[in-house]
């Protein structure tokens, strides 16, 4: 460019062109999906009613509204694609499972893709507890399922003997084939790329797509970024859920924070301590999970039950530690951002995030 003004105009033109092409591509995808015709008979809804009757609580008005919106997609004359947004604990997964029952009752299969084995196992356990008494056949698949067990599972899936498959990135494998895939559910959708979602959808004959995320995306931005996808929101939390209160403490005021956490544990709660690094760094002056675990265990929280978890911990040990934390055998869990993807522990009532400036807003929210 011959001038700064020309540079600014050129950059604006390129940005406009890029956005235009992106929106055209999204619009084209929506038109393609609208041109695909399919006929899925609407079942009586006995499975969904049986699930809702077994719950010890009633769905919120928002959950019922969103469930209705998803079901309208499922029985529309063309495949649907929807983004379901909602705060942690608002009941997105329960809505997704209820939606899957409508597809399963119609004679098709559903799959739930989850970014970590820890979360996938949690979803698998919850789904088995809720759905297997209804006669729904639930299975779990991860990279750690190998050998004869994996082959048997895949044969059952292809034969249509599995109704709902829950798993991690292992679901992308070529040998994972479905008899009749009708619904693809992606939890923590921001952790997966567009190509990965397409690869999973391609395993069925134009199945419906349901994306879920607790990362708050304003509706206007969501419609721009996911222009070919409908957006549903669960805004209300179930009865009894309290609002999250956030406090900012300065470095150097840790003693007050530790005292507050100690009081919370004394009244029966549990706590998380989250750090940006696994181990000490020679280039960054930051606290790390491994050293702080030792310091907290031997110092201010001596006598309490502490455990450590991060991405280098073996998967089996992670699962064991999380199970012990969930059942109240551990008071304080020291971790890195490996915790970011939803771990459901009702008695864990406080979380301390040190060096919060090292985490993005989305990470902090998760």
C-alpha cells in the first residue's frame, strides 16, 4: 500500500470478503440440509415419559421448552442441527438423553461424544443408571477399550444391539460403524473442530446434530458463528441451585483464602485448588500443582485428605481419584485445568484458582 489510509481500506476489504464467504458457506450448508428429505415416524413417547416419571424432580420450564424445540427438529422432514447453551448444572445432559430416547424409540441409535474419558465415564454411568432400567442398551467406548472387548462392542453396535454409545475421540475410528445412527450429540462442543463433528455425522445417513456448551456465547454472535445451526438456551437453574459467588483475592492474601476454605470443609464441603502449571517452570514465576499439593498437604491443610490430578496422571488413577472425590473420601483436590470439562461433585462448594490471569475467560467460566 502507498499510504496508511490505503492499508486500512485494503484490510477492511479483505475482512469483509472473508466474512462474506464464511456466511455464504453457512447459508449453503443450511440450504443443503433443508434439501435432504427424510421420514422419521414420531413414536408414542413411552420411553421419554418413563424416564421423566422415574426422576425425583420435575424438569424446569426451560428444559421442557428446549426439549420440545429439539423434538421438533427430530421429527421435521429434514435433518436438524442445534446448539444448546446453558450454565453448568442447568440440566443440558438430561435434556439430551431425553431427546435420544425419542430417536431410540423410533428404532434408531444415538451417540454422545465427550472430550475426556473422565467426563465420558461420568456420562456413561449416569446414562446407564437412568436408561438401562427402561430397557435402553447403553455402551461406553474410549481408546482404553481394546482387544476382544472392543471387537464385541463394535459388532453389537453394527448389529443394532446398542441404542446409545457414549465415548471420546475413539468414536472417530473407521471401524466404529452403526446400524442406523439417528442422533449425534456433542458435549463441550467448543473442544471439537468442525471436521471432527462432520466425521461423526458422516457415520449415519444424515442424522440430527445436537451441540452442547456451557461457554456463554451471546445469541447474535452464536448465529453469526453457527449460522446454519439453530440456537436454544436454558437460562434457569433447577430449584435449590444457588448462584455462584466470585471473590478476587490479591497474591499475598492467601491466608484468608485458606482460612475460608478450611471453614467450608469443616462444615462438610469439599474444595478444588487449580493451578496453571503441572510442575515448576524455570522461565515462569508461577505456582504449580505438584509443589502446591505437597505444600498444602504438609502445611495449612495437614490432617485433611488431599489428592492431585493433572493431564500426566494415568487415566486409571484419574478415574479412581475422581471417584474418591465424588464419594467424599477426599477433602481437597489439587489440579490443573484438566478439571475444566464438567466433573459433577455436589459437595464441592468452593474452588480456588491461583494465577487466574493465566486462564482465558472461557476456561474460568468452565
